[in-house]
C-alpha cells in the first residue's frame, strides 16, 4: 500500500531529481567526449586519407612489378626448357655418332701432328721431328749399349744455283734431292730430315761408323747417277759434302753426335766439297 505521508513524497522527488541530474552530467560528458573525437577525426581525416591513398598506390605498384617478374620468369623457364630439349637432341646425336666423331677427330689430330713434323717443301721430316727422334734413339742406344749413326749433307754451291735459276727453280731442285735421298734409305727405322735450307740429316739406328760410311757412299753414288744439273758448280751437277759419324752413347747429351757430324761436314767442305769425311 502506497504511503500517504507528504514528507516521504518530497524525499522521493528529490531523489529522482538527483538521479536525473547525475544522468544529465553523464550525458554531457559523453557529448563532450564525442565532440572531441569528432573534432580529432576531422582534423586528421585528410592525413589518414592521404596515407591510405599512398599505401594503395604502393600496393598497386608492387602488384604490377610482381606480375612483370612473373612474366619474365615464365619466359625464362620456357627458354631454359627449350634449350634443355635442344641439348638433349645434341647429346643424343653425339652419343649416336660418337664413334664416327672420335675417329674423325683422331684422324684430324694425327693429320695436324703429321703436318707439324713434316717439311712443307720436301715432305721429309723437319727439325722438330729429327730432334724428337734423336732424343728417343739416343736414349734407346744408351740403354742397349748399341750404335747410333748420323750423316749430315750439305748441297754444294746451292746459293749460286738459286742466284742463276731463282728460288722457285731451287725449290724444285730441293724436291728432287729429297726424292734421291728417299730412294737410298729402305729401313723403316732410318729417318731423313731437312735440317736447314740446303742441309739434310740422316739418322741411322743400329749403325756403326763402317755402316754410316757405306750409306754415305751409296748416297754420293746416287747423286752421281741422278746427275741433277748445276751450271754454276765446278762439278757441273748437284753434289754433296758429307760428314758421317757413329757413337755408342755413354752420356745424356746427344748433342755430342751432332757436334761430331757437323765438324766432319765442315772438313769435307774445307777440303774441296763433293767429299765424305767419315772418320776422325
């Protein structure tokens, strides 16, 4: 049952007014906070919008760059794949034809090595091949305590032949001289080399001084039979000055045999040419 006391009613009204005032104060505070928040948002809205726009542009740029990189990578992968397929074809071809290719290149290598050791004018061995053969034969003769002989020949008055007929005719004459040498040596182990312009060297394994002299005499007779004309020579034909020597190697220096043969060749030329010096 409701109270009818006037005093009580006054107290209820005052309490109600107090509650209303408190509520009003809270609302005013919330209003003030909201106004501050709205003011801050307005003040910073432009900056936030600018930052968002910049971030958006950066994101779009990164997307474009990533797409470009992806396109490049796809192109690179496609190129590598094509090259890989091409390489597989090449490898397959090499594998299928390796035997023929090996033989081809081996033939080319042998041909180049042969050319490098041949005198281009006469087709005889050149000085490089002579030096290699000399080293090998000297070492072999030393091991076996066997003989090794050498003959050095110089074409007499060949400068005057070139002066009279010209160098082209001189080259033809040198080829005919080389052919004459070839006809006189029959052992596969013997080597004929063009040592210089008109100098020729014969290397004769397993040959002593007597055998070297016989070979030298055989060569001299062969040139007598060939009778290659030489109008500027006192002999009227191509002749040779010859030095011959043989040794049983007892040292490492094969130059000793070269030196002795060269000394004997000098004596043959000094004594009138068209001679053989085959002894000390």
